[in-house]
């Protein structure tokens, strides 16, 4: 967002005689957008809180505005409707689940080293709020095409990270195999594990994830078996 350029050497209009007075209105102050950004952040935080609650039916722009202490009109200034809010939350949580996965795969290292980082990441328990948020997103996606498209794009990035992991394996062994089916299978297995853990936290996540990734890797390298 463009900002106004400040005078690097402001002159005090009440200063010594002979000093050039500065134009009215050029005093240093916060960027005009800062208050709006803070209001938007408060609305997003309230939206997340309501979406992570137990009753999806309470998620309305009016309730979000009330929880954030913002007028309903101001809420609609930042978000046209409920769908806009949901899509914004979907994008807001990206650094909490997709970002770490992409970083784990993109960081330097062999396939084995990157796979180990992925295993460590996937075996960390998902926070209750994030888990409930994902459930809420799926619930709204059933009846809202925009939510479904936005959520599908996020899961596309999630699966692409797994495909990139197995691309490293393909490059290392010059096997020429297509990493996509293996990456998609690993992503599906990871998603299934998250669902199982939500019901049974006693499942040995590390053992399952390690078996999944090493098993797929062994299948990609028939000469190693």
C-alpha cells in the first residue's frame, strides 16, 4: 500500500525566525492504514474464535463484529459478507500448517533428512483450535463454492509439498518416476492420521508416518528392495 513520503528534515513552524514553515498536515503520525489493519486483525481474531467454537450456526458477521468490539457496519467495510470472512481465515491460518510443511521440504538436505523433518512435523499434535477450524472450514465448504475453492487451493499447496519431497528422491536416484502419486498418497495418509488422532490420541503417530513415508520411498526404488 502506498504511503505518503515524509519530509526527512521537518521544520518546526514555531522555530527560529527565518526558518521555513512546514506545510500544515505534514506532522509525523501513524500510517493512515494502520488503524484499519488493526480493526481487520481484530475481526479476523473474532472470526477464528467463533469458527473454532462448538456451534457453527453462531458464525455471522454480526456476531463477529460484536465479539471484536467493532460496529457491524465497520465489519462489512472490511468484509462484504460471511464468506469473505471465512476465506480470510483460511488464508490467515496458512502459516500455521502449510507454511511449516513447505519450509521442512524446501530446507537443504537429502531426501532422508527432509523426510525426517516432515516426520517430526507431522507427529506434533495439532492444536485443538486449529483442528476445530479445519472442521468448520469443511462444514462451510459443503454449501459455499467460494469457501470450497479457497480450501481446495490450500490443500493443493499442502499436497504439493509432499510431491516436492518425493521429487527430491527422484532427483537423487535418477529413477525418472513420477513423484506425484507418491506425494499425493503421503498427503492423504497424513490427513487420515490427523482425523484418527482426533478420535484416538493414543495412536503412535511417529510409527505410522515413518512407515508411510519409508514404505512409499521403498516402492519408488525397486532396486533397493
